[in-house]
C-alpha cells in the first residue's frame, strides 16, 4: 500500500483471475476418426500437426507437420495457423489466427475439433469474524 492507503490490483484480480485460473479449455474431436476424444489445453501453447515435433500428432496427410498452435492467453484461447499448406479454419472460415469462443469448430486437415470451455470449480472462501 502506498501512503494513500489504496491497494493496487494485479492484472486479472478484478475479474477473479486469469482465464486459465477460472476456466478449463479443451478440444473435442468431432470428425476425422476417434470422435469424442478430448484434448485438454493445459499448456501455454499446444501444437497440432502430423508430427513428430508437436503436442497433438495425428496421422493426417492433409495436416502439415506443424499445422496450428492453440495459445492460452490471459482472456481466452487463440488458434494460430503455423504456415500450413491447407490452412486452419474456424467455423468454416480460413484464419491466420482467431480468438476462440465456446462451441467454435476448428478444422485442421481432415480433423474437426470443437472448442469447449468450462468454468472451474472454485473453493468457497471462509472469513473469520473477530
């Protein structure tokens, strides 16, 4: 606290924390094989492609080796095409990068993922009264 008695809030404090503290995000495979498989986005950056140097490798000849990256940001998740041959599409539209919303469909090669966001359970805070 400064001399005025005002406390400076840290970024994210006013809304109850950063995106990754408040929400869990994942990709659910809806087309391309193994439908229903869920891939949590827990790292700051998760890469997708046919590999081998990606976080989520798929045997898909329509995918580039390093096709797209899902980046967890303070306010949400962004998908970024990594210079792929066939591009990355969000809800059917080609994108270089895009901020994702719950329910968006991301097509990478022959695979289509649905972006799912769920609020994390928060423990109740107890306050002691003197």
